[in-house]
């Protein structure tokens, strides 16, 4: 096992990685921007390096600054967390060049999954279902081809950037009249956000759900799935609340197992290693399609940890250190129900960001049923430079009803003042009839 | 004269129009960035851009005037 690792991230995920390192006797090295001078994760790490200004490109995305700190500190490995450099194959390659272990998949697997169009094609040839769509990016010079492709797929179609994620540049197009202007807008947005204007068309499934499967693979080709996470409660294509198990998969016999097998097939097709997540879209009739693979730890990984009793960061570290997988599929039996609430610094109605000072920040009492992962403490300032996640509140219950009730109490006990936040939105979701019945889809928040 | 104000605290990412340019209602005038989100600011009415008060990478506060336009 490693003696010392560098965490190339910030906030709650940096603290969460530090916790597991402590447990395993691994020293931690934090890197931080000048805006995070006083942040809790900087204080908690064994060593800390100031690597740049607040803007992400000057610090957390600055590969050479991160690697410089890694070399200076004598770290043997780098944990990239999520976001920032976590899915950057160039960064993983630079680590390798310097003899530093990148805690994640192989460079080849990252590259294979990084662009959606080639990833879709690869999955199709591996026998993993993908939604009807274009096998090549749509070029603006060829509007006739785009119209023909959309007609073949059938309206409504979804225009999606091939690079990037987070829903940026995605548009639903209802009819041919709107296709060309939607393509133009999406290409512009994709170009601005990801440096590539490549977009493609995919069948739009109304009233669908987003369900993802966690997988773990070691360096010897052994892999397991750790069941699903239901991620359909979204605003602007971004997750707000996740739960496991998914009420949708209980409703159709054999569906969970079929999706799990497809997830393992998807990972095996790229000789996957370490922790990864396969995202699927699930239609009303139980049909499911590969959306993308996240080649890193997910924000919502704690709900899997709550129902399976597995420390995913520990598994990541052990795999990266070359240990064989110690988990077998047969022993992975989820117990109870877990829900994660993403507490965001944003207006609960308009979803607009709300930076500012946390004059009051008092999370509910943690217990074996209630977990709080947060990068903030009372008095901290939430800056506009990074994502709006204030805290992840995770609750567990013997069953879904108990988890919902525990969530309701924990949300009511959570006190935040000084900025706008979405605690009230979470309470509204829990009170919603469709949510309580488990019969909801990605449109839930828009109808609330 | 209409003042176009920022609804949020953040940074100016891109300015999409120039002084003297005619714009139509709901046309994007500039894009702000805050907390990893791009937030387009659009024209509240048809008009002509009279003044652009911000530049890319400039931090802005909630309520700050970003542009002025003359209704047409």
C-alpha cells in the first residue's frame, strides 16, 4: 500500500479521501488555490501546497502545478477525486511519466470513454444497448444529412455535444423546423465549453429515468458490480437527489440483473480498472440504453457504501496499489435503502447560484444512519469559483419509507443561513406523491 | 434606456454584442459564469446597445449593471 498520496481536488471529496487514508495509515498531501487557504481539507491533510489562484485553470486544473507538488511532497500516487483532472487522460499520462500512480483507470480506457460518439460505437460493437442515434458527429455544412438522420431516428431527438457533460449544450428538438437552429446553438455552446463543437443526435426518450451501475475492476481482469443508483431527480440535467435501490428496477423482474450484466460488459470492453460508473437511460417500457461511462469516483458514491458496507475509496486505493479485488459478486448483498440529498448553494426555485458567507452552517447530528460529507464549516465563504455543492446528506433506512422519514428529519435539523440553499426543495421532493410512490422520472423537478 | 443587471455574483465569461449593435428581445447579450454554470443574460427588449460596462473575466456582483440599451 502507498505511504503517501496527493489529493488533486478540494472540498468535501478531498476530506472524504483523507478520512479513508487516515484509516489505512496513508499520509495525505493537499493542493489548494488561494481561495481555499482556510478550507477544512487543507487543514486536515498532513501537508498542503498552495498551487495557484482561485480560477480553476490556474490551480486545480493546472497539471504542472499539481505534479510539482506531488514530486516535492514525495507522494507515490495521486487521487483525482471527481471533476477537475479526474477524467483527463493527458494528466494520467503525465503522472505515469513521472512514476506517480494515477488512482483510476488506464489511459486507454479513459480515452475510449471520453468522447460520446466513439464510446457509443464501441459499446454497440460490445453488445451493450445504445439509444438510436448518429454514428458520427453532425457537421454544420451538411444540414440535409442532419435532417435525414433525425427523420430516421424519429422526433423528438436530443442534440448532444460529443465531448464534455453536465448537460451543457443539450437540447430537445420536437420537429424538423427547429433542428437546424438547435444544432447551431448546441455547436456554439459545445465549442465554448469544451473546445469542440462536435454534436450528435440521439433518440429522446420522454418520461425516462437515469440509472447508473457502480463497477470495480482490479488489474487482473476481475470485476464486480455494486448495484445501481437511481439518479432521475435532476435539474438542468444535473443530479439533485439519488437513491438506491431504484424503485423502478424492483418493478420489472430480471431488469436489475440484465442492466448489471450490461454494465460489466461495458467495462470489460475497455479492459476497465478501478472504480467506474455506467450510466443508463431507462424507458417506460423497461428498455435501457448506455449513456456514458464516468471513469472516476462519483459524487453520489456514499449511497452504495451505505447499503453495501464497502468503502469505495479504500477499494480504489487497494486496486491502484496492485492488490487483487477482495470482493466477490456473491458476497455483495445490498441491505436497506439509502438516499443522498445534494445541498446546493442556489436558489431553490430558479436554481441560480448563490455565493456568500455561511453565517450559520449546522448539519444534523451524524450517526450510523445519517452521514454528512461537506467541505464547509460555519463562517466559511462559498466562492463563485467552484461548484455549488455545500454538503451531501446521506441517510439510510431498513426500507425506503424509513429512509424517507429519516431524510425528512435530518433536512429539518439542518440549519443554513447567509446564502440561498435548496433544503426546502428536498423537503418538497420527499413530500411529493409521485416520489413517495417511487414512480418518477427526470421530469419530476420541472413538474414540482 | 434599459439597464441590464446581473442576477448573480460571478465572472463575465463572454460578451456577445458590441456598442451600436441592434438586438432583439431574448437575444443573448453576454454569458456569466458562476459555480461551474454558464448563465446567459438576454436582452429584456428589442433595442440598440448603448454601453457595455464589463469585459471577459471581470468579476461582477448581484445587481451590478452590465450593459445599457436603448429601446427601439
